[in-house]
C-alpha cells in the first residue's frame, strides 16, 4: 500500500473523531445539580387579583303556614237545673255579683259603664243573650231577669207561654200588676220568688219577661241605667 493512501485513511479517521466530539457537544444540557441556584423551585407569587366568587344565592323566605286558625267555640255553661223561685238553675239570686264573676258566670259591662255611672256587670258570653242581673251600689244581687226562653221552669213554663198556662199550672190568685200597671203573675216559695210579666190580662196574653229574687218580691220592671 502506498504512503499517500495511508495518509488519506489517517486523515479520514481524524475527521470522524472530530465529528463525533462535535455531536457530543451539541447534546442537551446536563440537569442542574442540587447546589445550583436554578435547582431551587420557582416560587409562585400570589396573584393581586381577588379570586372569583360565585354570586350568592338568596335564601328563600319560608311561606307562612296556610293552616286555617279555627276558633275554639265557647262552651255553654250548665245551669244545673230548671228555672225556679229565687234561682236560674243552681245559681241563686243572692250574694255579691263578684262571686259570680269569679266563677265565670258574669263579667264587667264596659258598654253600660260608658253610659251609666258606677260599676256594672252582665252575664258572660257563654250564657248568651236574653238574661240580666240587677244589684245595688255595693254589688249585692237584687234579682235575675230573663227575656228570652233560655230556661224553663220544672213544669215547662218559659217566655212565650200564655196567662192561661200559668193559671192551669199555678192556680188562681197570683195575678197582680206592677208599678206601670202591667199584668204580672207572681209565685212565692218560702222567701224565694218567681214573677212573670205578661203582655195583657187576657187568657191568651203571653209571658214577656221572667224575674227571680230572694227575700223580696220581684218588681218585674226594667229601666235604663
């Protein structure tokens, strides 16, 4: 082999080595070491913009209860017996009206007190309309009155019955007149009384008002105050 050919091969081999070294230098940079400043993790600075918030959902207002309110009916008080001389059932027409207020039978009469002087009382609403009470200035009961058929006697007599019925039940001799000249029928049992005011003095005259009292005959009269 000639010297020139040997020299050419040597030159080619040297060129190849230089090429390989150049390729190695063009490769990826080596990973930074732990002590390198670039190895420290990058701190993410907080953003100055506030985080986005979802719009608040308004709390729904609960609907009011639609259950109807039913008023409890006021019970009717038990009279405890029939209309009788001196009493409405078991309630005697005597003593002070305040005791009946405490028992729930009577209450203050505000409407009457606006029109009349002094303190006034009336039967409680449980009893209904058609009954009244009279009393003196100290509140001592004088009588009970009835203008509607709230009660009837043990013999079945009440408002609307006739003078003929009274005579048939109680006999004769009890017919009288009050201070206004109106026809009355009064029955006495010991110191207790029951009186009937009538629309006239004929047999068909009707009972319009009944009054009971203790210790005095009922007057069968009603005025304003």
